[in-house]
C-alpha cells in the first residue's frame, strides 16, 4: 500500500532520516517509535510528501508518490499531524466536511449523498457528533484531536498517517481513538502508520513496529520482537521489563524508575540460607550492577551462590548484619560488613567453589549511579584478576549502592574494597 525504499530527507541540507526502507500493507497498522529527536515526525512528513526527498523513493499504491497530483494524492492519503492550528472559526461539522474536498470537482461543489454519509459516519465513529454545531476553537485539545481524525476518516483514504495522535486524550478516549483506527483498518483494508510515545499502545494495536534511532532504522518487525527490554534499554536508555498482557496475546512493558519510589524502610541487612544460596535481605532497594548482565537493576534481595558441599545448616539465620558482622556458613564462603576510613559501610563477600571459581560481592551504603558503578565494577575486576592470577578464576562480580547515601569516590573504593576482598579470598582459600 505504502512503501519507502532507501528514503533519505530532512530540512534544508540536513538529512534527518537516512536510508530507511519499510512498507505498510493493506489492512495493517504500523507503529513508528523511537526516542525524542530520532526522526519520527520527519519520516512521516517524507512519506506524506510534505518534505522533499534527498534520496530514495516513496511508493503509494504502486506509483511513486511525486507522480500524483495534489488532489489525487489526498484521495489516497490522509495525515493527522501532531499540532494542527485552524485559522478559521469552523464548526465541527464544517471542519470534518473538509475531508471530502479531494472528492469534489470544484471548491464550491455541493456535497452529494455519498459525502453526507461519509461525514456523518466519521463524526459518529469519533464521538464528536455532539459538537457538530460548536466552534472548533471552543473544544479541548483532546476533543479537537478526535475531530482531526474524523476529518481523515471522512476523506476515506487508503492510508492514514498520524503523528502522536493520542497525546492529549484521556485513557478512555485513547482506547476509543485506537479502536476506531483498528476497526477502520480491519474493515476497510486501510493502512495506518502512527507515531507513538506510548510503547504499550503500539504493542496492543500494531501488527508491526518500526524503531528509529538517530534517523536510522534500528528494527522493524512484530511488536514482540522489536519491543524487547534489551532493545528499549539500548535505544531509550530506560529500564523496563516485558510482561504478558492478562487478557490478550500481547506483551507489555513495565517501567523501572531510576530512583526507588516511596518511603524506604530503615534497619540492618539480614542474611540466611535457602538451599544452595545465601540470601541477603537489604533494608531498602539497592542499585545493583553485575558482570553477568551489565544491566543495572533495583533489588532488595541479593542471592549468593554457595558451594555444593560442606553447608552448615545450623547457620540458616536470619542473622542481623551489625557493624561487627562476620558470617561463614560454609568453608568456601565468607561474608562480612566493614567500614573504610571515611566511615562508609560496605558489605563484602566471596564464594570459592570446588572448581576454583570465585564469586565476589560488594554492596556499598553510598550513592553510586550507573557510570560510577560500572567504573567500580571494571576497577575491581582488573585488580582482582591481577591478584588471582592463574590460581583462581574470577566468576560473577556483583556490586551495588544505596541511592540515598553520600557520594562515594570510586577511585578510593577500588583499592579499599579490593583489599578487603583479597583478605577474604585468602581466608577462604586457606580454609579459615
């Protein structure tokens, strides 16, 4: 229905969208997503012919877009922009009726029965018939947005392109708006290209999703493939989790705030054994960074793998970790709480497995963000790798920080924490 081949374009000499190829089939809804400034609105304007192409081609119903005359193109393609300003005081019905202009022979032509039916149906589908004689300027942003779509539906095009149309709608009208689009696409076989900021709406309603990043095509496919937590982390820099929708075979995204939410409980950490794991129950959410995942997450419990032999079941706690805490549930595992010269409280631990593989843990009651945690992880890895040499193999290394704590200088933390971990490694290796 609509195809872009190596489409490149932008404003003046600057190409905002570069070498993008995709298509929207008959009866299909395509969601266009991407972070702010990625080129979503520019891509839509290039597809609509509102901006000239610098390279590539756009095809509409088997013909190059630029070969259509304006009125011919308007019969096939409708556009609902993000921000539309109406200069004349149209009533709602007058504005919706503008959608029939491409089908008239002359500007002042009288509407026929087909036109009148199209106008009435469009207003009914978008639930704006109540305002038919009201000035468009008196409506709220959300109400006007529904009128804009009604005009596009009255146009009865083959393709509708929309730029973030649900931004000003409350949740009920978001669903009604998207339901109307989906019904139109399914029953009329129309193609829809719609720019979203709400990724969950894109997942619910779209057959395919296109992800833009810095003007380039990063992914294009079914929502479940494109909207992975890993891809959202990479391109949006946001922490999310994928979950299944409870009533539909669709996935949704749960947001993970960058700071812990709500009041945080006080108290000391506790520790106990469950099976072959030591559980550290922290008094609040900690920002945790691991060499296994390299993806920071918020955790209130941290599990430490224990050696498979020599487990002391009597040490199954829970034990409160006070300042002098020093826990040794098995010969191959040590966990203790220490303080450096600045009075910072730190939990450090090591586990030595039978295959000489070492798991290391460092939890700081201080304020370290992603970059600082990553630097600390890299610094500890280098120092411990030098210390271990060929005798022991460094396995998982997990570090974390308390976000409400004081800022901690990582260059000092490298040396201090590494020294404490090396002490524990010696103790565990010697069987103390």
